[in-house]
């Protein structure tokens, strides 16, 4: 889903090499911030004159700015610093979770420049309402954009199974969405003449943690995202493992307790999310049925911290099921890192001992030699950051086409300001 895409096929090898090199250089400053030309040379293996020519092209396209001198050049020689044009070049990123909506203008380089948040109601939050709120948030964000700013893409994270080709939500069990044309409808309502790329929230969270969070430098990782249910993203050798049609890594529906397990929103029974999701934890802690949401989950973990016996028992039980799921995943994929994101950050905080005990008991000894467990370092922004990276993908694959309005399907016209 997030793999590089060629936007042209002109068959000319030197042009393709140049495009790839431009993309690699831009990706380095996008992910790592300002870098000297010398550092870029070291990271890409390109020689000094090639770097100079390519960064001049990126600067002419308005994607980077070359300024100042860094004293970290080879042999102590000062080297020009290349910075992403974070204020000028941006994307719009949207995040649809079960209980909340978020929108952000994210600059090249990954900085969230401006953001808006809204509450999503669990009752009656249908496509029209959700897209209407997001489009309004998008309008507010564009209103505050500098005149020479260029929107180069739009990305969205959704808490369900997504068809990557057109952003159709095929199945979102928590809100009962089936075959809802979310990406197309959001694109139409935004009116930016840009496609809206949509990804599954846990897939995007996995990529975000891999590129900018707890998993930087880790080639193989598993990301478990807790919203009301549980989603998953698996990175193998730096690439998202998204399956034949984009619906892979539904780790929340891995069956862990088929015989007397709790019913799952997917129609099955004993899925991991049925045993460790929000309702499972709140029921295990004897919380009233009407109590829902992230704060309620956090309150159980805090109560356990303060010695509440029911909360402690609940976290022991939930942590055991979570550990069983994680043990299966470690045996299957031999990851270097397992990251707990979203609501599972809180659950893991309160149940790490049970998770580790299951790993010690159930994971093959050689498979657990190197694996680390961590909470998401991007926190609640992991999925939003992932949506932004999805929106930047076309620009990074072909920087000069992506920066030139109207020259590629992913290119953006300059953002216009509403009158008044
Ligand atoms: Zn299920």
C-alpha cells in the first residue's frame, strides 16, 4: 500500500535513476530533518556533484531550501544544509477512530503544522456525517494556509478494512460500516481535485512507528493498535505486509479462545479483540455496561495502579489473553519489536507482567531471544502521522512531478483561500 509507485513509464533509464535519486534525497530530509549535502552523500552513496545537481533541482521545485553551512562535512569541510520546505509543501491528513475524528495539515518533514479534533458519536455516525465533519475541518485547515503553499496529497486513516485502490471501507465492525465509499466521498466533499488515499488505521500506525516512532531502524515489527477493538500492522523487512487485497494483518481477529470465548463484532467468537478490547476490560473490571470510551479504560488501569482488586484481576485476565496473542505472533513472525498503540498503550502499562509471562512460557526460546516490547512513541497521533505519510508517498516517489501542479495524478493545485 505504501510502496513506491512509478507515476510515469517513459522507459528511459537515466530519467528513472534520476527520479529515484531525487526521491531518496527528499525522503531523507523528510524523515530525518535538515541534513548537510555531505551527510546526504554518506546516506545515499551519491557523489558530491550529483548531490549538488539533484538538491538544486529539488530547491528549484520548491521542495527544499539550501542554506547555511554545516561544519560536519567530510574532512571538516563546511557543507550546505538541505531543509524540507515544511511551511510551503504540505498534505492534509485525516484520522477516523471509533470515538474521535482528527484532521491536520502536515508539512514536508512530518511536522503537524495545524490540527483540528472532533468527537465522533457511536450512535448514528454514518458516512455523510463523518465526511461532512472532516470536510469542514479540512476547510478550516486550508483557511490558515500561506498563499504560496501547495497541498501535494490527502491521506486518511480509518478504523476498518480498506480497499486501497479507492479507499472503500469494506468492513468496519465497530460502527457497522460495510462497503462505504469513504475515500471517494471525502475527496468529493473536500473539492481539492486530489485523490484521498485511505489506509487501515493499524497498517498506517505500523508504518508511522517504523518510520518515525518506536520502530525506527527496526526491519521487522508488529504493531497492535487498540481502539474499541484491536487492529494490527506487520512490517517485514521494512515493508508493510498487507496481503493479497490489502486486508492483511487483522490481528484482532486472530482466534485465541474459540470454545468459550466472548462474541466478537466480526460475528466470530474468541477473537483477540473480543478478549482484550475495551468491552472485555470494562466487563472484567465489573464496570457498568453504559460506561464506554478511552477514559473508562484508563480509569481501570489507574485503579489497578492504586490497588483496586477488581481492576487488578481484570488486567491480569486481559493481559493473559494479550500475551497469548503476542506469543503466537512472535512465534509466527520473529519480530524485533512489538509495539502497543492506541488504547493498548494503557492496557499494556497495566498488564506487562502477564504479557511477558506468556512470552516466557509460550514462545520458542530462540524466537524470544531478541524481541523487544514497547508502547507507541507517537502516542495517539500514530494513525494520523501514518495517514500523512500515505499522502506524501506519491511526492516522494516522483518529487518533481508531485510538486508541479497538474502534471501527475498526485499533483496538487496551489491551495486557494476562500474569499473573506
Ligand atoms: Zn473477530
